[in-house]
C-alpha cells in the first residue's frame, strides 16, 4: 500500500468498525440484533509517523481478518510497547476483544483509549460505540444507553451504526 | 465312644494345629508381599520424579529495532554481545556483526517466536546520536521493524521449584565417573543393590575402632537414602533402604541409577538452599560447568560426597585439601591418573570461588518468573519437557540496574561513613504501558540467589502511601481540587482504646494553610492526616486496594502516613496504576510459554482494569511531577534533566530505617528501597538514599520524558497560591493548575478583582488564556 498515512489509518478504522458491527459473536440464549452496516466515511485521525507501528497495525488487521484474534492482539501489544500512549492502538485492541466476545476487556481497553484520546473526538466516539455494544451484550441496557448518548455527544452518529 | 472318636477328634486337632501355624505365616507372607509392593511403588515414584529432563529455556524480551527507537550504538552492541554475536569484518554469517562508529551491520540468526518466525537477515543500522536513523536490509529495502532473537537468561525446571543443573551421564567427565566409583562403590556394576563384601569390611573396620568409621553403602543405597532426607538412622529404616535399593536395581539399568545419583547427591548448603548434584555443585564451588573442571577439582567434589559440611572447602579448607589429595592418591592407585598428573594436581590450590556462585545470571528476576509460573500455569503443563518461556525482562535495563545499584550503595555508605556492606536494597522497574516487569534487583549482590528483597522484604512505606490519600480527595472534584486549601497544623487523634496519636512533620514545623498540591509536593504529614481523616480512612483504603495493593491493611489513622509494610513489588503495582492513568495492569514477568513442539501453552494477554478516574489521576500526576520539580524530590535533577518531567514520591520512615523512592518517566515505572536487613537505622531519607539510586539507574538506562496529554474533561486555570482563588496570568506568584471540568474555583483572588481585573479576565479569555 502506498497511500498517505492518514488514509491508511482511516481505512483501518473503517474496517475495524465494520468488524465490530458485523462480527460481534452473539451470546448464547439471546437474539442477536440485526447486523449493522458501517457506511460512514473513514474518520480522519491525525497521521503519525512511526512506520513500525503502522506495520504492526496492518499485521494486526490481516490477522483479525483471518480470524486469528490472539495473533492480532499480540501484534497490537507489540505496537503498544513501542507507543504506550497511542490511543488508536488501545482502540484497536478493544475492537479485537469485542470481536472475541470479551466484553469486559473491550470496555476497559476502550476506556483506556478514551483517556488518551485528548482532542480526537472521532476516536472517542468510536470508543463509546465499542463500550455501548459490549455493554449491550453484557445485558447492561442502561450502561449501553448511556454509552450511546456519549457517542452522540462526541459527535458520532448511531443511525447507520458507524461513527461519523 | 472315646476310642471310636479319638482318631476322628485327633485329625481335626492336627488340622487345627496346622491351620494355627499356616494362616499366620501366610498372613505374614502376604503382608510382607504387600509391604514390598508398597516400598516398590514408593521408590519408583521417587526415582521417576528425579530423572533427567530437558530444562525450560527462559528468554528475555527481544529487542525491537525501528527508525526512531532510542538505543545507542553502544547499547546495541552490548545486546549483541549478550546474544553471543561475533564481531567479524566483511562476513555475513548468522550471528555476526560489524561496527564502525555509528554504523552497525548485523546478520541475525533466525528465531521461532510464539507468533511467527523471524528469518535471518543482514541489516545496516545507522545511528544518529542515541537513536536509530535508518534501518536498511542488505538488498536495499528499508525495514520498518526488526525483532532480534531474545537473550537466554536461564534454564529452569519449572515443576521442581528449585534450581538444578542436571547432567547426562554421557556429559560427565570420565574421571569423575570412574573416580566416584573407585571411592564410593567399586563393585557398583556387579552388585544387585547391596554389597555384602563392603558391608562386612565396614563392620570389621567399625568393630576394630569401636565406632562407625566406614559406611558400607552402595551408591544405590546412598541414592535411596538421599530421597528421604530426614536422616533417621534406625535399623528399620536401614532395612527399608536395603529393600528399596534391591527393588530399584530390579527396575532400572545401572547407568540410569548412576545418572540419577550424579544429579541427586547432596553436596553442600548455601544458606537455605541445598546444593544437589555435581552439575550444580560445580557452579556453586568453582563457578564453571562440570565438563570444564580440572582433575583436582573433580577429586574435591568426589571427596565431599562423604561429608559435604565436614569437608566444606570454604569453611574447612585444610580438611578439604587433605581429603582431596587422598582421592587423588586413590586415582593414581586405580590408574585413572598418572603419577605425574597427580603430582601436578596436588600442587594446585582448592580453587573454589570466594562467593557462592549462582547458576542463574539474574536470580531475582527468575524468582519472579518461577512464582508467576506456578501461580498462572497448570502443574502438569510445567512438567512437560523443553518448554520455552518468554519473559518481559529487558536485559539492558536489568544489567544496568544491577551494576548501578551496587555502585550507588557503596557510594552511599562512603558518604555517611557507614560500614561497607551494611546497606541493602531492592529495585523493581516496569514498563508503563503493559505492566511488564523489565528488571528486578533483589539485593546488592545480584548474582546471589538468596533473599529476594524486591519480592519478599516487607518494609514500612512511609510517605509513599500519600498519593492514595490525595487521589481519594481528587476523585471528589466537587469537594477537592489541587487548589483546595489544607491546614498543616498540630492535631491529635484519639483511638477507641483511649490512646492519642499526635503526628508531626518531618521538619517538626507547621506550615499553616497550604494548597493541596503543595502539601503533597512537600510531603506535609499534618496536612495529609487532616485530609485523610476528613475523607475517612476506609475510603483511602479503598483507593489503595483499587490501585492494586491486595493485602489486608488495618484501618488505623497511622496508615495515612504509611505505617503498613509492603514489598517493593507491591509498591511498584500501586505506582504502575498511577502511571497507567488510573488503569490497573497486573504486573507480569511472562509474555508467553511455548511447548517444545511450538504450541503456546496459554497466552498472557494484556489486561487493564479501570481503577480510578483518569482525570483525578492526571491531577495527581501533575502534583507528583511537582514533587520532583520543586518538592522533596528536587535533587533528582542531579541525575535527570527537569525537562523529563519525572513524577515521583519520596518515603522515609522513623529513625531513617527505610529510604524509598517510587516514580515514573514516560516509559518506565521504578521503585527503590534502601535500608538494612536487621531493620536498624540506615541513615538516609527517601531523597538522600533511594532517590539517588533511582536517579542514577534511570539516567543510565535512558528514559522518555513524561509528557501526558490531559484526558478529556480537564481545564487549566490560573490560581493564586495564597488563598486558592482564581487568579490571572499576570498576578504575581500565580500558578496554572489543571482542574476537573467545572471544579475550578470561581471567586477571583484579590489581584483579579475590580474593574481592571474584569478587563484583564476578558483579555485573558480572548487570548485563550483559560484553555
């Protein structure tokens, strides 16, 4: 890929959102909500310059795509060792855990990402969406509702399931 | 009737008689068989449990090279040396490198990680100062990331809970094998577990001298005895041992028994640690592996089998020397050595090292690995052979910390004229992000595998506890902010038992009304106790537990000043949570364990748990940065530039018994304790002792600055420190402090009042002054 860094990241996030929306494993004994499509344009995240981190992000992406969630998480953890305060990496880890049905971990990683996502409102909205979905699956309707309100408050929309 | 009956009655009587004899005999026989089976079972289980197994390899974390990473060419070369890479010119062979100043060309070895395989590559690494500027493969492509193979830091037997160096019989020097048999059991390969000739000879010798002078035990008997170390010397025990020896010989070939003997025999004591086996003994006494021993060293080890403490070469060198020479003489008699060789060997000194040698290079860290293995993995998984354990240790940080630590303690002793060797200490360094323990220093002798102070020394923590008090307050932004005024005034707290506690400040003075952030920065005890009592001790305890302190702590008011004892690693966990922005990550020393077949046992995934409000932790962190910038930790700038914005806290206990410093940079959390093992006064405050060690180590390892973007929901405002009211940028002495949104004081300070104040406020607002 020879796209500008910002675009590459944007595509990654869009893909990640798609994964959240489509591949969250329904818990046993509950009717899964209809799958939502992420049709939102890729959010613009400030590009950052570390090609090592980008390479690991891409590797995590393809591992997740192939269903190798632990490998994907391992790549993201490796990236986090290089950039511990990179909110984007924490967000991606939250997405991977959400795909695995690890609701509690997904929520914690998304909250961690939010605490580092100072001015990045789009990323914050994406994190609140992860939290909302995980809480929903945990059966915490109120918590999910509150998180959805935060998605909107941070500028995201829920109408199409994606974050704008 | 009697006549007719007598033959009839006699026959049952005889039957009765024979039954009366037969049944007990049969019963006894049966019991004996059952007992034999029982002994057989016991000895086989024992023996099987001690047989040779492949050790687990323990690896440090791999070095990740990428453009922009902070790592000097010197540090890189040091890592390459640890990996045993050879410095050769003009050759591209796996495991070699070539350095010309700031340019290093390295050809890596391939390595199978838990997630994927890294192939061998030749890479040119170019440095610019202390960072990697370019990373280019031999074919000209720029690499984004290169993961080196990890350094091996130890070989352990995870299921044994003790360190061993097991040797294969084929690796044992022939002289040791033959010499051992000549001295201890010449008929080993022909007897069936017992040697009647040796027993008779021993008995005869004992009778002649009227005391036990010679043991007639075969190696097999000695091995059996060694399995049951209680040293009971009853006849019953002797009989049992004899039976088990015979049983053992029935089951196993001679070589197996000899090999197990070599690895099992007791050869000395290192404080609380027993030295078993020739492999470990060789390291323990001579600091070298078994296959490198000289004849006289082999003779000494053989001689010591008879009485490891009696012939201890460190405590009784004369005795040990005589015994060694006796064995050397025997070796000539048996034609294992030539007379000439023996003469040469006898001229040599004992050759034991002064200090007991540990096999592990970093025993304190391995200790943590062992504990986490047994805590987090299944026993049966750990018993499988040839595991590969990937740890979080950073070899550069670990070795640097060990060196600097020892050197700094010597300097501290000299500074106060203390007896050399009287100070002890411990240090734990972790990564900020994943809670990975990168270095553990368990004492000033890093190679000594003894008391691991980092994990086991429970010491009073003093003021290190204060951040928990202030975090409890800052988590209630509607009540407390960094600008809240506290009273640093004398107070008396009476307990239920009628006792009255009157804390005092370290400088024995009072400081009146002080802003909350200054009270922490200067570690004022009275203000802290006042604040803690207002919050409630149980609330503070809740915070402490949320931060990761798991042990039970008595809810006494004195805990507000750190009256409880914690280990350095517990303190590291607490500060890790603060450094992690209020997200707790359980400290871990293991990343992955992979079986010999390459299957991961169980991954140690990264986990974080939100333990505190990130905004409150951010406010606390700025106050902890003030500790170093202008508070009790300001002399840290001797070691580390103020631009690094280090956050930390000093801790000192009564009579200067414990000196603590805990703090963090952008990438590392570190905790240092300095004190004395006997809990006597060490003579240093937290800043004077532990912080000096901390600063020295952190400067040597090179750390990233602590520049944190505030989490959402933080506003910065100008405050007048005299009254904690809202000031303006141009008010004299005004400080800018962060607040949880909406919690900043609204009332203007005197300098910001009136019409001019209002105008300047609007100007400030227009300039964006209150962002």
